[in-house]
């Protein structure tokens, strides 16, 4: 079961890092003959923020996934694992908020706040965590649900 969850996490990390490592709309015709593209200051700022979000994702997803895995494993530590997962998700939201607050793009800052609010609101929802009972449920949280939470910021990083 843990191997499946770790596979999802690793796949998500690779996708997240790849998506957050690029900026949208490079300056047309600004490339050099070697194939590199010059970015405007705004695009460079967006790229830097997206890379920082990728780092936040990498730093926070593993511990969140691990806590969810311990939670679905059940046993006497399930309640503590749930609380740990809630704390990890809240910390993830805080990190997203802190990372996007320094952006010079007001829309990016607002979208970062929206994503952070989604993560932190869910972190306080005990009913959300109570519904997670199987590895399949964990996969849903780490896949489509997480994608939905982060959609506001990933729109800037694709």
C-alpha cells in the first residue's frame, strides 16, 4: 500500500516540478540562435515564483502523503496520523501563501492566496479526512483533489 502511495507522490513531484519550472508566453523572436529564450522581467519573476512553488510542493507533499498512508493503515496511531496530516496540509497552504506573496503579479498573489485558503480550509475539515479510508482514497487526494486545490497557481506555471 505504501509503495502505491509513494509511486503517486513521486509521479506528482515530477509533474509538479516540470509544470512549475516554466513560464508562459516567452517573448516572441527573443530567442538566441542557440535556442534559448530571453524572458521579460515579469516572465522571469513568474518563472522564479513557479520554481519556488515546485520546491514548496516537493518539500511538503512527501510528509503529507506519509501521514495519509499512516492514517489509512489504521491501528492505534490512526488518529494521531490524521492530526499530523491536517497539520501537514495546513503547513503546505502556509508555504504556498508565503511563496506567492512576494510575486510582483497581483493576480498571482491573489491566486496564491486562493490556493492557500483551499489547502488550509480543508486541513481543518475533519469530515474530509474521515472519508479517507483506503489507498484509493489517498490516491484521489494526492491526484485530482490536490490538482483542484492548486489549480489557481498552476495556471500561472504551465
